[in-house]
C-alpha cells in the first residue's frame, strides 16, 4: 500500500492521494488558508470508515435492514506531552432500521477487536471503545 502527499501552498496545506487518485485536503488547519482535515482528524475518520465498512458488511450478510448509518468519533489527547497523541478514542455508532441489537453489538465487537486494521494498529497504545444506538435507543 502506498499514498502520496503534495504541498499545495506556501504553508502547511497538502493534498493526499491514494490508490484511486482522489485528492484529500489535509494540513495544519490552525494555519491561514489551509482547508481540509488535520492529521489527527483523519486518524479518527479512518477508524470510523474502517469500522463502518466492517459493520455494514457483517449486518448486510445477516439480512439486517440498515436505513441510516452514521458515527461520531471522539479522541481524548494527552495534554502534557509535546506531540499530544491520543490517550483514548470512543466511537458512537448510530443505526436506523430494522436491526437486531444483539447482532449489531456482536458486529461492532468483531469489527473493532478482530477486523478493523486501523483500530488494531493503534490499540496497543490507545484505548478504543464503542457504543451503539439503534433507532434512538442505546444498544449496549
């Protein structure tokens, strides 16, 4: 796997590109003229996307009706370290549809503990937790 990153201004704005060639704006979003997401935001988005692919795939195979799907991912960072890495990450998963809560809980557990390459890559250093809400009600 390989990606590329190209500077697009005289400051800290970049465009990342992966296998498909689609451009993703990234940089120091506290700098003037920089658009897109910060590297740490991209890490949170990556864990969300990785988990979403797993969850939707698992639940579709189980013939669960997913009408809407979204996530909110929050990361708590160390304050006193210079680099400020994540200490913990929590993923809130929101489903709408005819979904068995037990199947959704099991799918999330499988995703974040067995299949999601992103969460498994950071898990040795960062605590990753998740919660589920189905049709506005807590699933776990």
